[in-house]
C-alpha cells in the first residue's frame, strides 16, 4: 500500500526486472542451506518488505494508462481526429447528455489504449447506446482538471483513481455506432438485469417503493431522486441503497443456511463452499459488478472459505488476502471511499462486535437479537465514522435506531425480492409475493422517514482535515486497547489525544473567527461570490445557482461547512444586472461583462464575465491602477491572451486555470 501511495503522488516507474529480482532473492532465502543462517529471518523480513513496496510501485506503473507511450492522448494531432471507442459500462442518462465511460482503442487507425469519459448530446439516437457498442466519433478531448474551489470534492482526482484523465463532449452529428463488440456473457447478465428491472416496473408498486427496490435488490441507484437520497442519508441508512457488503453478506448467510445440508454428503464441505461462492458471484453479476459489489464478493468469498477451514484467525487472513488480491487487480482501489469504508467496517465488526456484545447478556431471545444488531451497528460506526465525517461531513445521531429498522428489513426485502422474481409469473402466488415485497418496502421507507424526522437526527456540516482522520483512528485504537486489556496508560494517552484535538479545533475556530475573506468561486456557467466575516457569510450568486442545491453542494457548500459549520449562507443576495459594484470593507469589486467594456469605476478588483472585447485604454487603466483582474466564465480566448500580455502576473487570476480567487480582507 505504501508503494501504491508513493507512486500515485510521485510518478515513479519500476521496470519488471526489479520485482522479479527481489522475488528470486526471496526464493533463495527460503532454501534450507541459507535458512539455517542466523540472519535469515531478519533478512527475509527486510527483503519481503522492500519487495512488496516495489510491487506496489510497479503495479501503479502498469495500471496507469497515461504513462504508457500508446496512451490515446499522445496520438491526438488536431480537432479532426477520428476516435474509435468501446462503451465499457451501461451508459448513465443525464439531464442533457448521455454519460459513457469508454476505452479509446484507436486514433486515426493508430492502435491506442486508455479510458476516457465522454458526454454525448442527449437525443433519441444516443439514448440507444448500450454496453459494448463500438463508436466512431470526433471530439475535443481535454484534461480533467480540478475546479480549485476551497474544500470542494476533487472530481478530477476521483476520475484519476479510476484511470481516467481526459473527457470530451460529443454532439449528435459527431458520432456513429459502428458495431457491437460486447462480451456475450456480460451482455446476457445486463439483459437479465434489465429484464428483472422490467418485472419490478410492471409490478404496480408505488414510485418510492420502486426506486428503493431497484436500488436495494438490483443495485440501480440512478433512478433514486434527491429527496430519497437525503432521507436515507440523514437517517444513517444510506448503506442499504448502495449494494455492497451488507447485501452480499445477506446473500452469503441466506445460501449458507439453505445449502447447509450439503455438508453431510461425501466431499460435501467442498461442494458447499463452491455453491455458496457461485451464488455470491451470480448476485454480484446481477447487480452490475460495480466496484463496491466486486470488493464485497471477493471479500466474502474468502471469508466463507476461511470460515469452513475452521482455522484460528482465518477470518482476518481471509479479509487481508481478499484486499491483497483486489490491490493486485486494481492498485488504486485503496483510494476509493467504498474500499476504505468496506474493509474498516468489516474489521471493526469482526474485532469489536464480540467485545461489545459480551457487555450485556439477556436470556430473552428478541432482546438478545436487538442487542446483537445494535452491537454490530456500534462496531461498524466506530470503525468508519472518522471517514464519514471527512468524506460526507455528517454523523447520523440515531444510527442505532435506523439500523434496527433497516438491517432486518433489508434482509427480508432481499429474500422476498428473489422469491418474487422466481414466482411472479404464477397467478395468485406471484401476487401474494408482490404484496409482501411492497409492504416491506413501505415499512422500510416510512421507518427511515420517521428516523429522519426525529429532532437532531443528523449532525450536519462537519469539516475535518485528512490528518484529523488519522488522529481520530489513533484515539479509537488506543481507546479499544485500553477497554479490552484494562490498560489505564492507553486510556490516559487516548484522553490526552482527545484534549489535543479539541485544543487544535478551538484554535482553528478562533483563527476563522478573526479572519475576513473574499472568495470568488470557479463555478461552471454561474457567478458565485462569498464574503466571510469570521464564521458568518454573505453569498452573492445567480438566482439559478441559488436555487440549484446540488450544484451549490458540489462547488460551494463544503467551504461553508469548514468556515461556519452551516448548510446555508447567513445571507443570500441574488445578482442584479443593475448592481455591478460591490464594497467589501476596504476592497471594492466591479463585475464587467459585454454590456460594459469601455468604463471602469474606481475599484480594486474587476471580475470579467461573458465578454469578448475591452477597449485598450481600459486595459491600460487596469495596469496603471494595479487593479486585480479576475477572469471568470465566458471570456473569449483572444481577450484572455490580450489581458495576460498586458497585465502583470501578480494582478491577474484566471478562475478556470487557477481555481477560486481568495483574498483575506
């Protein structure tokens, strides 16, 4: 993992000879003649560590397409290039486009490699694109770069983790479907999944139940609306909608129970393991083989094998081996949020849950099951909440209540969904299965809604640094060791680290309270300006942006979480076309667009937007007054070049190239 991390942030490429040489050296150290030497164990440990480190670096090198000489971007010559691409996944339908991840297999008949992201203009023709289609297209592939807004989710890094560094927008007249080259097996699986989705569509259940059923049973989250996502997220039940470890674990438990009699047969244990693993992977295929499902399928396949071996610590070994295999296949998976949360949750449950469960004993069966589920929830939450705070800026306060509702219901809904798919075609029996499935989904939705509506159901707007995540995990580990082994020194150390963390946060809040700041965000096709007075802010933006909560969350709100801990601005001012001059303490800002290109009032900062021409004397005035010029959206390339040639670099800021403009007042 250290080798993968180093290679990701510091491009280092090792040739294959180094892993091979180190592997040969390890083999030599295991020979009986050599192994008798007193230094063998230490030498073997050192060489093993170096070998795995080099292997991590090497894997990143061969996995990262952009470092290869035949990467498609290296073959691009001009905007008339013709690209041959293969659609790698089922396309995602957006508002105005069809989003496709593709492999670029040729540029102007030159064979290439490399994944890319393309957005194809949404038309009846593009809606027919499917997995495996081969397309010829013309498009302007550009680097995916970060927006550079403070605390914003870095989508370019997310794509880079998935081996994508370029994207393109393709108009309807710029592409043609040539032929189909999809894998027949996967095509059959996708067709089966689409057929099962159609069965649910025709069942007659309500829209809310249908959305949740598609997500929970088939792993189709694209149909979920924002309100449903918000409700489940606020209740701490989002893991139910994302097919991952919970669902694959349910499938493993279900078929382990159903196939248990097979163990009595000769060689029955081996047949039992084989059938359970096949069921796990068939479910993974049906739900779309997303990265989260793939992780869970690999992990639980090793868990069931390790469990049946009945060896001490086999579960931990199975978990580690499954992680190692996933890293071998896709080394950058360690940066994926799902990978981190999945393995931390499982390790937390395996290690902490028995200790927590043993704290309370009851002879009553129902109460015992409630405590069992609660102990699992507590263990998983302890193991994952620092990452949850860092990535999602929230903590579900009633996660124990929501899990008592959603875990049993998810188990029942998943089983009932399989039963419904098996018997829906039988009159009477199929209708009874539908009524049960629809009723369970209704109870799930109402239960989650009830938890979400409880006062203080979610602690929202948390913002922590990456190093605070590690800090919290050190506190959790030390606290767990102190609790399990009754070690007061570990407890005191853990408490000391908590005090230091609190002191750091108080000092940071005091710094924010004493700082006034102007931020001009880099937002696509919109204007967004924040003026922070300590932890309070005035937000100035287009009315369309103010009304678009998703866009605000992506570009702006993460900075609000950090500065104020609030989801909403203290005051919001829609931009008025007649209001162009803004005063911020000692600074003034003037918005200049195509309607005004020959006037310049006395100002410190000029924001250029949607403009292609400015009088030369105005640009000279910029330079003479040392005005800070911020180039916003819609500024022509020719005007950008002219301004950059005539304005000193320290007084010039391009939002597109340099990210948000930030100054302390």
